[in-house]
């Protein structure tokens, strides 16, 4: 009887050793599972962050492109009058031809463009900024981005005695803790429709 019990006990231990799941195996398996889940969550969040940044960058580009097209269109059509006095040419509202004085400094011309003044109460007309909202793009929900533009007027060859016909606009984007220079454009070519390139 004793031999039978001992043989059953030995056979049970043998089966348990061969096919059982020990404590060490359980710890190793849980560690591997935890590592796989952690890396899965990390790479998923990294992918979502990459997708969000890509969508945000695309939306910022589109917003700046829209602003540039408005400014260029307004500046290109400056001094164009549809009255018979001007005969379909660029001139003043009373029919007088444009004087070269209007081509010597583009600062005031750009200031009075309908699309330039975004901040009506801004004390600095050279710099304007705005926060695109969710109406522009869903990625702008909560207004996480501030876009600013600055007008830079220079003289050809950086000489003070020359006229100020080099007009450029610099765009910057404030995004989280980053202040990025996004791009710069020249506005002077748009004035060649009504103004000669005078040095």
C-alpha cells in the first residue's frame, strides 16, 4: 500500500515537472507580456504624434498659402480703377496716371491693404499675428498655433539714399514651446503690374 502511494506521488511529481507551469516561468512570461504592451503603447503614441504633427504642418502651410494669395492679389490690384478715366490701366481714382512717388516706398501701400490688418488694435503695423481656429481645420481645435507675419522694407543694395522698393514678408509660427521661422516671400514683384522697377 505504501509502495503504491509513493509510486503515485512520484508519477504526479514527474508529470508536474514535465508539463507544469512554474513560478519562474510565470514571472518571465509576465515580464515579456509587460514589455510587449509597453512597447506597443509607446509606438502607438509615437505614431499618433507623428500623424498629428504632419496634419498640423499641412494645415499651417495651407493657412499661410491662403494669406499669401490674399496679400498678393490685393497688392497686385492696387491702384487699378475700373472707371473710364483710367481706360483699363492702373491709375488714381480721379484718372491721373501714377507718379513714380508711389513706387518709392511700399510701406504705406501694404499697410492699407484689406488683407493686411488682422489685428485692428495692434500698435505695431509692421507685425501682425493670428490664431487659426477649428473653422480652418480640425487640427487647430483649441488654437494651439499662433502665426505671425512681419513686413520688412529695404532699399536695393542696402543703400539709404535709394528708394524702398524691396518689400518682403517673414512668417513665423509659435507652436508649443517652438518659435519657428516658417518662410519669407517677396512682395515687390506683385507691384510691377502698376509700378516700374525703379532703382
